[in-house]
C-alpha cells in the first residue's frame, strides 16, 4: 500500500498532499520519542509535515476530546493515539477507518493486541506499545513468586508476619477503572468470563462470586491487604511496595524502573516480576493495557495517515521507543531479536506475561459498563453488600446497557 501511495505522489509531480495532524501524548519521555519518530517520518517523506496535537495523558480526558472532534466530523487529527478500550467504541460510531484494506501484517503482533482492536471482524487500530498487569514480589522475603490465590493467603501472609511488615499483598482498590482490571484477573483466574457467548454480562457466575469473595477475604479474613487499598490507585500501591512495607504488589510496567532506582528505592535489587496468581486449576491472566494508533474516518489523507501508522509501529521504531521511553513492543519477535535489556526486567519474562494478557470486553459500551461495575464492586468490598448480591445487581444493570445498545446476539 505504501508503494501505491508513493507512485501516486510521483504522478502528480511530488506535490505535497498537505500536512498530517497526530493527536497523542507529547510530554516527558513519550513526547521526546514521539517528536524524534515524527521527524524521521518527515525525512522519509520530503515535503510532508506532521503536526502534534497534544492530548491529556488521562484516558478519560483523551476520550472526551476525541468524541468532541470526531462527532463534529472534523477531518483532523488524522492519526489518533487511543487507549486499548477506546477502539470498539470509535469503530462502532464510524469515526475511525477499518485498516484491513491496507493489509497490515497482523501476524507480526501479539494476537491479543490485534483481538482488542477488532470490531465485528474488522481491524480498526494497530497496537503501538503494550501495557500489562504483573505481580511484583520480594525475592529477599519469598523463595518463589506466589502462583495461586491460596499462596497469597499462606506464603505471603507468613512472610509478612515473619518480617514484621504491615502489608502482604497490595493492589489498586479505589472506585475507578483500576479496580475493574484487578477484578477481571481474579474473575478469569477462577475460570469466569465477563461476557458470555451471547454478549450478556456473566460476572455473577459462581466463578465471579468466588473471585470477589477472595478479594474481600484478602482484606477482612486473611488480612494480607489493608483496608486502605480501597482508596488506593497505582501510585499509592507503588509507594507501599517501594518503601519496603509489602511482600507482593499488583501493578503495571511503569513501576519497574522506579522500584529499581537505587538512589530512591529501598527495594532496588530486591524484587522481581511474575505472572498474576490464579485459583487452583485455573490459569494466570493479566489485563491488557497499552496504546493503539487509528485513523480518523474523515481524514483527507488516509493513505499518508496509514503510512505514518505503519512507520510508528515498525520494528525499528518500537525498539527505539523501548530504549528511550521504556514501553513494551507489541511485536513478539523483538523480545527474541531485539536488544531490550534497557527495560530492566528479563525480556523473556516480559514476553511470557504479555502472552497471558487478556483484553477487557471488546464492546463499544465498555466505558459505561465499567463505570457501573466500579460502584458495585466497591460497594461489596467496603462491606455494604455481599458479593453475590452486588454481582447480581451489577449484571442486571450492565445487561440493560447492552440491551439498549442492541448488542445482544441470539
């Protein structure tokens, strides 16, 4: 497709089709690598200029901007940086282009990252970099990483008391999206599913009830997790682990270099990462995060926009992003062929965790479902409602949203 585009340019005497506008995060290390990679694209396409339209880092604020622009039928920005949960919604609204006509080499990416960007069988975005939940554990306090939820309440609790630590297992339990991602790992670790084959919410299954009960028990029965976690997001969780007050922590990759900073972290050199635990007989899963690149359906230059997407998601650019910004490539081959020692954690370990990643429900109403679900999960974890009752009410409320959107299948 790139070749076709360049031929078209030649046929019109190398006239520039105009500048492109890229909407994405442009601060800190991410801004540095973005500007560098857009400059390299401009070198390869003389006469083409790419303008950065900065957007907030917070996914909800990004979403509000995109809805405002795209709902107004704006032709810019041409290329959009999306949170992984946003693709189905924008695709269903007709706001971003299907990428299948460009014939991207989807087999070169982790399958889960492609799955998360499909809607009704078509691909609407390409993965730019991967974020994935992982378990951080103290190698000086445990002989091995806990692999089951039972080991959180036994081996971790034993280490907590033996070494006089206030916390055993810390996680993000405030009423926000992070709580949903933690619950999804427990739900699927117990063998449950968020949506069944018909598209109905199935979180109130036996597996779901066991999952929510296990999270609650970590606070009130096993006491490995403090009640404080119900007000914590990622940073409060990191502070607790980094200060040496916890045995294990559930968090995202961003925490690794901060924990490993020997000038500021008491646990530097004393921790490792592992797969999330699971129930006996279940399987480890990690919630998929990360950023994607999509094309505005009303872009005046869709071919050039795809050329930019192709450039930014190429192996060379992903490796450069990993070195400068520490973000995980979405191409599995790079974990074998590329030099990823700058990521800190062993590349083969990172790849294994990504291979156990699962997307959040791929549905255009996910944001609405999550906002509802957060209320019921938190209500149960603060002992205002029993797990079974909270999940039954949550499923009923979320299924009304799905039915109104016409998303149920027979």
